[in-house]
């Protein structure tokens, strides 16, 4: 996989770059977390300083192949311009007249951002010919292609995969760093190696657990998925989230871990309530802490409890390598944020490599007030990082490893 440094003299060259600017917006279209934009700055700055003429491709949300002002990249262009200290020209379309004019008007060091690539129906098409045709229109905008949107490299899409086949290509600094960290996690982790998994459903993490049970020393389980493990141990879980189809799978994981001398660490207590009002960001009914073998009927577990926070934090702080993906509870609601906060804080105290695996975990650490540099690495791609750890081939990475 080539790096930006392998592309040679970039002065006057048009560099087409795929970034991941799928940032969260509030109701007024203000960016609430610009982490993904900041993550692209090292590559973009290096290209500008080398005199390249930069054409950025990116997406926002799910416009489903239609132009929709709700998903315009205008807020991204404004914020990127502020961070780079230059005007970023936003094309009004993806490959039409406005995009063509924006690219034609670039001088050395200038930056243009094409409108949301997902406005184009062929961008995410399963039809390879349709994607290839769109990719050819993208490729007409560049002399070289740089892939720096790690959050989309697990997708076989025109701006990620197909265009890389048409131009000399390289990985940007962000993608190269992400791949390097994930290879370290799967191939040569310093031990003890602890993996912390949360989130709602066991089904979403099955392949990750399968693969990491072979590599990690300890798997720490929190979030909604923990209740399926508790059910597999024979506990009553009240009205808590249950992935009934995978109870037997969880039993098997527990047995396999024990047989291999590995640890699957589960909570010893949980915070419960009658439910939650997510829109109002509050619990329904009184919040109580109960042991995992004493969850009352009708009550819903929505976070790990204080004893579990200490148990999990001790396991994390005793590790040399930690990977975390998925919150411990419904952290967006203050009453159920303590478990996730405890895990995040413990990761900042690891004497070794601590990796926050993107998605909700990355959002949580920022919501909870942690700075990015408190962790060894915060991934910009939750789905991509999980698929890498599952052992899957990522199309946007494999295409960069082909001869071109």
C-alpha cells in the first residue's frame, strides 16, 4: 500500500481524495463533533504544502441517491475552511457543471469539495458497471487518488473502491495509521490484551467475538448485549434487551473462553429502571442498582452498576493493550452514563496502547469531555474497525494493495 510520500512531486497535480466527513449535525445544521474533519487535516495540509490541487469527495447521511439540501456538505466546507485557514470551494453537484468548474478553477494549494457523493445513485450501487461509469467521471477530476476516509473503506463504493482502480493511488496518513493500529491489535498486541465490547446486540459483534477470543486475554462485556450473556448463565433479566436467538451462542463463548484459559468478564451489578425516554434524555421510573442475579421482573437494565465499573476499570488499567467498541449503557441519558464514563476514564490510564473503536464509543468520549490525545488512538470508523478485527477483507484497503 503506497503512502502519500510515494506519489512523487505533487506540484500542480490534481489529487482526488476520499475523506469521511459524515459528521453529526444539530437541528440548525451546526456540526456537533468535527473529529472526522480534524482527522483529515494532516493529509490535506501535506497535499496543500506540496502544491497539489485538491478535489475532495465525501458523503453525509443517507440521501439515497437523490440531491437533498438536508444532507448538503455546506457546513463541512465552512468548517474545513476554518480549520485549514483557506477558502474551500463547495461544488453544487457531484460530477456536473458546477463540479467541473470548481475543479477547473483550482490553483496550486487550492481545495474544492464536491457535493455529497451519495446524491449520485450509482455511488452505492450493487451494479458494478454503474459504479465504474461514475468512478470514471470522478477520475476525470484527478491525476492521482488518495484514500483517507477510513470510515468507508469497508464499502465497495464508487468513490472508495472503483475510482482507486482507475488512478495511481495511495493511502492518506489517516488510513495508514488506522490500518497500522488495527494490525497491531490483531497480529502483535502487547499483553495483557483486553477487549471491551458494548452496544445493543450480540448479533452485531458475533464475528468480532469469534475472532478476538483467539487473540485477546480478556473480553469485557457491557451494553445491551450483556443481558444475553446473563441469560446464558441462567439469570433472570427482567425486561432487559435480549437477543434470544443467540443465547446458545453466548453459552458457547463462555465455555470456549474457559477452556482456552481466557476470561469473559461480565458485570456483577446493573442500573435498572422501568424504561427510558430517549428524546427527553431521562429515565422512566426510579433508577436503582441491583445485582445481576436480582433484576426485578419488569425492570430494564440500562447501564452497568458501580461495582462493575470498578471491576471493568481494574481490568482495563491492568492491561498493556486495550480495544474498546460500544458504550456500557445508554450514555446519552445522564442517569445511565456512569458506566461508559468509567470505561473511558480507565482507558486514559492505560500504560500501553488504548484504542477507542469509533462509532458511539468515539462520540461518547467527546461528550464526556475527554480530549482525543488522552487515548492512544480514536478510530474514525466503527464499522470498518470492527470488520477488520473480524478478519474480513476491506475493499477500500485491498484495492490500494493491488499493483497500480
